[in-house]
C-alpha cells in the first residue's frame, strides 16, 4: 500500500513556550474526537480538514503584553 506524502502545515505561530503543551493537547483532543479507529492523524486531517485542528489564538498567545502593562501599572503606582 502506498501512502501519499504529507508535508508539514503551520497551525500556530509564535507560540509562547509555556503554551506549547496546550496546543499539543488541543490537537490531540481534536484527533480523539474526529479520528476513526486506527486512523493516522494525517489521514484524519485529510478527511475533515486542517481548520478543525487550528487552535484559537488565545490558547497559545503570549502573555507578554499583559506582563508589560502590569509592569507599567506597578511603576505608576509605586510609593
């Protein structure tokens, strides 16, 4: 049996280090929900579409902006 070669596809960019496992868990949970028994992940993606596996940006976005705002607020309210 021949398999079609799948190339990598970007589902999230600039993922904060502490959010990598959240993205992986999101993808694996979608695979559990949508995959057929013994179906490979790439075959599930081919069948249902990549869009199903793209995590919402708020799941992986960095909290750097919030930290900067917090630092600025702390600076303003120093005694």
